[in-house]
C-alpha cells in the first residue's frame, strides 16, 4: 500500500469523509488518536450548550420542560443513535452512565431467564462490565462464569441465562462476530447483552439483523458527546413487554405526571428510564450527533479501515519488530483502533503526547491509537508514525517522570 | 405583620441576603416561585460551562481528566454540598440521577439489616421515592409497608430494616422532625434513609447531629444546578465499611485505573460512585454553588421563613377562604414553600404564569409556591399575591385551554 506523506494527502483528498474534520474544533498541532476514549469537540456544541443554559434554562426556566422539549429530549437523541446501531426509531433510550445502564439491562435480561443460574462474562472486557456483572450475579444469586476470550461460545450451556460481551475490545481493538455469537447463545436458549462502547459510530453494528437481545453503549467516544455524556440502551422489541429493569423511577412510569402511588412501567424502551433526564449533557450529545448527518456507516467503515490499514503498514515499514501489533489484521475482526505492545508503552504514549500525538496507554503494556473516522486523516496517521519512530529511535520514552502512571478511558 | 408593598421593600433592604439576587440571571418581569422545581440560573454558570466545553474539552481533550481535575470533580462538588446538610467533607458523593441514587442507597441500607424483611415508605412522598422503594423491595424480597404520613413511626417494629422518608413533602411543604424520626427508627434497630430534595439549600439539615444513616438529595431545585443535574448521597461514616451498593462500576473501585478483574470497593463515600462522572453537569453545579459562598444556613432559613410568613399573611388578608392553606403554619414543620388548595389549581397556576408569576401545579388540586431565599424577595411575594388575588377575583383561571395539564417537578 502507498505509504508516503504525499500518498496520505491524496488519500485524504479522495476520502468519502473529506471535509467532515472541519465540523470539529481540534487544537492546532495536535494529532488526536484518542477519540475512542474522549471524542473531539464538534464545532456546533458550544453554541447549542450556551443556548440551552442562557435561553432554555435562564429565560424559559421550568416551562422549558415543555416549550424546549426537554421532556422527550432523551427519546429524540435515542432516535438519532438508532440508525448507527441498526435499531428502529423509538427503541433506543439515553440517560444514565454506562455502568448504571449496564446494570439495569443486565438485571432485566437475567430476569427473562428466571430458571437459569449462570451469567457469562468475558474476562478481558473493560473492567466496569465485569464489575457490574459480578454485582448483578451477587444480587440475583447467580453464578458468574468466565469465558475464554478466544471462544466465548465454548462455555455456553443450558444453565446460562445471559452472555455479556463487548463487541470491540477496549485494549486490543479485536472485534467479535456479533451475529454469530448471538446465534450461538440463542442456540442454548441464552440471551446476549452487547456492550457497544468501542463500536458505535465507527464500526458497522446491526442489532436488528443480528437478532440481538439487548445492547448498551457510551456516547463520549466515537459519538463525541463530551466528558461523561450519558449512555444508551437498546432492547429488542420482542422483549419490551416483559422487560423488567430494577431502577423503577418516575421517568420510566407510563404516566409520570399523574403522580400515582403504584408503579406502572411505560411501554417500549421508555421503561428503561429512571430519573429526571440530564438536559445539559443530552443537549450537547444531540448537537454532537449533527456530525453524523448524511454519513452512511459504509463510508465510516471504509474510512476507518483505510486509516488503520495505513497505520499498520507504516508501523510494519518503520518500526519492524520494535513493537508487537495486538490488534487483528483481518478487517472482519478489527475495530477502529490499533494497539501496540511495548514494555515501555506508558512512556511511549507520554513522549508522543509531548510531541502533540495523543493516543493512550492501557495497563500493563499497551499503547492504543484510535481512528475516529470523522476527523482523523491519513496525514494525521502518517505524522503519528513519524513521531512514534522518532520516539522509539531515541530515549524520549524512558524519561524518569514517566514512571508515575495516570490514565482514564 | 406589616404587609404593604412599602413594608416588603423595607424587608428586602434589611434582609441578611440582600444583594444575593444579583448573582442570578432572572428574566425581567418574572416572579419566579418555582425554584423548588428548577432553580434559577446563577450568573456564573454560563461562563464556567463555556470554558469547560471550549477549553477543557475542546483544547485539553483527554488530558483534562487530570489537568482540569475532572477525575475528582464529583468529590469536590460533594465537599461544597456537605456543609449545607451537616455532613463532613469527603462524605458526600454526587453523580447519578436522584432515582438511581435512591436505588443504590436503599439497597445498601437494606443490606445492613439482612435479617429484617420490611421496608417502610411514606405514601404521599414524591412518586419516584415510592416507585424506587417498591422496585427495591421486589428485588430483595422485602415487604413494602406504607406508614401513616401523620405518624410515620407508628408502624415501626423489629421487622423493619429501613424507613425511607422525605424530609420536606413536595406537595404540602410539610417538614418532618429529622432527628426525632431517626431516633424512633433507631429505637427498634431500623435505619433511616432521608430524601432531602426539597430541603437542601433552603432548610437547615444536620445529618450528623441527627445521627442519620443515609441521605439523598437533588441539586436542581434550591441548589440551582440546572435541569437534570446529578443527585448527591451521604452515608454516615459508621456505615462506610459495610456499605455495599449494588451498581459496582469502575469509578467506585479502589483503584479504577489498575483495570483489575475483581471489584474492590473504594474506601468511604467513593464506593457510591458507579460510572464515569457527568463532567458538564458537575461543572455547572460546582459553579452554581458559588451563590452559597459566605451564606450561613441560619440566614437562609430566616429569609425563607420571612418570605413564607409574608405570603401566608397576605393570603389570609387578601384571599380569605377562597383557598385552603395546606402547608403547616408552625415554623418547625414548614419547609420553604407554601401550597394552596383550590379546585381550579391548575388554571390558577396557568393564569399566574401568563401574568409572569411562576409557581407550579401538583395534582390533583394544589398550587405550589416555592421561596428560594437566595433570589426571591419580599417584593416578589407581595406582587405574586396581588396577581393571585386578581386571578381569583376574575375568571382567568377558568379558561378552556387550562383543561389540558402538563407538569414537571
């Protein structure tokens, strides 16, 4: 594959996403390859947030629940996420943190299989998924069973209520076969909950075609919703009627403003709601999703793979065996990031940050580079590997101050 | 008590909170008596939010988790709420919605009394409290027992694990004896969870002096955190070690960034955390709390009672028996609102809104007027009752368009 800087410039000029980067406000001189941790700021967001604060809150005050549409903002935002994950409009809820949303969907999914006593989790998943699953297992009196990351279906049997899997691994960028593993679970009568945190907005997901049961995803990575923006949840419509999530708050009630004493769950995905929706965060997210308007998932995937292919080719060409590529090379098994193993990975990441190339470190020895296709360019990728080669060719990554680690996903 | 408009002007000039209203951005011509539903916009907030979005997110990007202190923002905000509720610094967590926070604390509180099978709830409480409690009871296999609102202690016995009470009633504004009811529950070995949604920031609360067990409160009413801002939770330090909340997410882990497979709860109140903190909302709330700097709770309470006393005196003087006052007149039993019963309460509230006086309606027949002492003035109160008398003296509240109801707390 052509790997010169001129080739990268040409690839950017020919990209189906050419011009989308202008929708983001990235600092000059920064190559941002950490959008799979915190997405960049879409240019539309500051003005929208300013308006929500100054006008809707400051002037509209309480009346904005109706006049500014706060009361169904969560549903409208869900409707914009739906096409990115193969969901129908009206079937995606947005509101709580990813951990809380995982908890609610996992309890509800396990309740759909009351005669089964096993919850299966993949041990290299993002930690909060395993922590939440262990909390749910303890709460419901289930056995927590770890599967083999290389073959999650191997431990499935008729005792399994739910298989909880992350579609794209946060550390390695490896992607599971969503439809195939869903079918395997259904084959033994189990349900599957998918965590789409590292998929949504960068990798094709078709929950309906895969006949999945439930899914959760965060919105501050490839969806660019801002730090700590709320997570989304999807539940297959066949489960809506029996879906019984445990945090039965007033916004999940069929008639929240009637102030009934008894809880009657709302129809459909609205029963996933609990408390008052986080209006500021939902508004920022709503505005951020504008950057996806008019972009099809095939174009996003094509751009993402073109970027990671170029990164891999340049790493092979320039670094050889100095690093180990831990992300699968097959397209079908690759998310939208490339992870490199190096004994001084933390120092490597810090030295790159000092040069304006922002990736991130994942304990114990992984340097992770995410390719958010809306704003990362082939030129960014070329320059990033230039800097990486320079760091590894010198001693920059071995500075004493890199002995103390700090990292947030 | 002196009730002329000139008296109101004089009372404002002599108020210990004189000048505080200038810290808020209230629209001209609006008398805002709904700050107990959604607090007004503090003038400091727009600039803080703008900076967080444009600089911390847009420029600092992922590094802001450390450089802008996002990682411990929830703790810092909790430390600012602590003195308003009689809590020690380091003992208040902020992060999830009120409903989710109620759920987490209620499950954890019930787990501290594993040999007891009854959860007591007050039936006229804000609905989400009852909904959440019923969900928790079902989840844990407990009996839900309703108490008499006039005497919640009467149903307490040695089967009761937890008594869940709201300090100030959302509809009537009646206030319970926090210390007395806590002592009554402790007398039978039960714990108490207090909902402080309608207390915090307007009514003196001393959780430590009351020897309370756990408390939850929202931050978008008297604390002015903005629409859907996150709730806080407090747990008495004697319970910290055994406190076992069910949503075990990574921010509640002792070492979140070590990415351990097993969950080890953090020490202290931090174990109440679950997911990634909502940075935008926490930043707005942090800024909003500036309006409380240098104000003691005695001054807030004095101003609040002076406002509600004036409102009651004017209602008696001007409206007589046209409305029924449902809020207790004794100071010790009154929160920071006055509620009036009227068969056309919805129309009354709408007619007042049309005149620029914003209160709110609570089904089926209550018009509710909140007195946020930081920005409501005696003159506001005087003008509000003028308008109320004019509405009730005519037919404004009986317009056909007021037949359809919309209301959000």
